[in-house]
C-alpha cells in the first residue's frame, strides 16, 4: 500500500523545482547500494510507488485573512489574484518547512500528478 512522506526543501531548491532546473534529489542516510535496493522496490526512506511531497517555508498571513497559503520561496512574486495590501516579507510570521501540513503542500514529487512526472 502506497504511503505519503514529507521531504524538506530550502527556498532555493523549491525555486529550482518550479523553474524545471531540479529533477532529482538525494538525502543523507541512503546506503551506497540504494540503487540496487530501489530496483527491488525499497529504499530506506520510502517504497517504490510512495508519494513524496515537498515541505517548504510557508505562511497564512493575517493581513490577507481569510487568505491563501503563501510560500517564502516565491513571495511576493506569486500571490493569488485579487489580494491587495500584500504585507512585506519581513512582516509575515513564516512557519518552518517541517511544520507544513500536507493540505498546504503544493509540490508532489513522483507519480502521475508530479512536478517530476514520476
């Protein structure tokens, strides 16, 4: 049964994914023979077919309340249309990527609906 796992990214890595410049990632903790393990459908972090979703620095600014989730990697360049009085970056209380709920995630890695195409 496929599971979902968060994987944390910095703002620079998120921008690279969105721009199409980043198509792979590595994480510490994989054994040197992880490629062979992946061929068997297993690695230390996830099984083949599991969904990985990107955790990134995020916020839901009160000034935009009831507002959208915004992401530090591309704020204020990307804010949904129709919102005015956009607060400056320094005025927003950003939440660390480790605390992003799955519902607020915008990037899914691997699989048919992935930004990486599976």
